[in-house]
C-alpha cells in the first residue's frame, strides 16, 4: 500500500516535468520545417535540402540534410554529402547537445556554448569528433536572419590552430 501511495503521488510530478521539458525546445522551434540552402566552402559551391522535425514525443529535434556540390578541379565528379543530426537536452548538465552523423563516418558531438537573449545566435562547440585527427575541434554557428532565412557556418580548428571557416550555408524556408 505504501509503494502504491508513493507511485500515486509521483504521477503529478512526472507529468509536470514532462510538460516543462517540452518548453526547453522554445529556442529551436524556429527551425522546424523544410529548408533549401546555398552552400559555399572547401567542398565548393552546392545546394542543400534540409528538414527539421521534433520526434519521439518532442524529446528530440531531428535534422536530415543532403548537400550536392558542383564538380570542381579538386573534385571533378562533385560531391553528395548526407548527414543526420539529433539535438537533445541533457537534464543533468543542463545543456543542449547536438550529435551529427556524417556519411563520411564522422560523428561530431557538440554542446550549446552560447545562445543570444533574442534566440537568434546559437554557437555549438565540439566535445568530441569521432574519426577525426586527435586534437581537432569544430564549431557550428546558426544565425537567424529573419522568419524565413538563417545562416550556418561550420568551422574547424586543427591541433594548435585557431578556427577557420570550412563551410557557409544560407538557408531559406521552403514555402
């Protein structure tokens, strides 16, 4: 009977915490939907297709991306890049975590390093880079330009070096 009462009393607490958790995604709701992008960087000039959706009862934000880069001298066949990204919230660390899974076998894990007060500037800094040189770091910046456009920069820092821009993407919401 005592165990039953404890469980009964815990139900409202669990329910309230689940409702509260859904509010943690408020800064990220902007991204939900379909996007098309113009991309420039080390891989050349490309076009991207991306979607963001909340999954598993809004526990995660899932991003699916495909980028097609035009042929260039260093890569005469062009390149198709695919990555899947999962955003989660680590309740114990009180941090947003971003995990990217790339077709090239890179798995990058970041935490949100800074978020502006107006929720328009996000900076994620790498915690770990799987299948990358030891000591390499990465940073992802997202800047909301207006209700239908955002900029994304991907920066890399080789061991002992500062960050340098690897890729810049301009994303527009598909209507």
